[in-house]
């Protein structure tokens, strides 16, 4: 088995891919958040389980000088939940399919999925409700 798939590699791939997402905003000089930051902020909420993600990140940045979203997810700006929805809702989910396929492929190539295979060589999946 090779090296684990590092979060930094996933984040780098996502940032590069999501920088090319279709932007439905009207062009102006007041654009504050990149679509890549909005996508990464949405993705990061799966790792940071707090009642108010934005409030927690801002409090951490104020007390520690840097937030998890900046250090782990390389966010330049942290959009609010409403801003994330405004930026990402118009984008078809199909634009994110390739990221799922890329992560799956990376895990497969590294051998990390082998321990999740059944005796019939199918992948075992856990559903958590």
C-alpha cells in the first residue's frame, strides 16, 4: 500500500478544479468570494461540526490568528452559509462528479480500498443515517 491520500492533495485538486466552475454572478468589482473558496467552505463543513461554522472560524481566527478553514482548507475568505448557497446553488451537481471519481481513483490506485472489498470483490459501503 502506498502513502495515504493526504487532505492537502485533495484540497489542492479541488481548488484547481473548482476555480473553473461556471460563475453565474454579473461581472463587477465587488466580487468578494471565489467559487473555489465557496466550494471548499462547503466541503470543510463535513470536517468541522459546529452549530455555526462561520462564527466558529471567525472566533478561532480572532483568538489564534488563523482559522482551521485557512490552515487546513486554504480558504482565502470564508463566505457565510447564505453566500455559499447563493454561489453554489446555480451550479449543476454534475460539475462535482469528477472530484468524486478522482478521489475514488486515487484511493483505488493507492490500494486503500482493498481492505473494503468483500469476498466477491465488491466494495463494502457503510450508510450512516
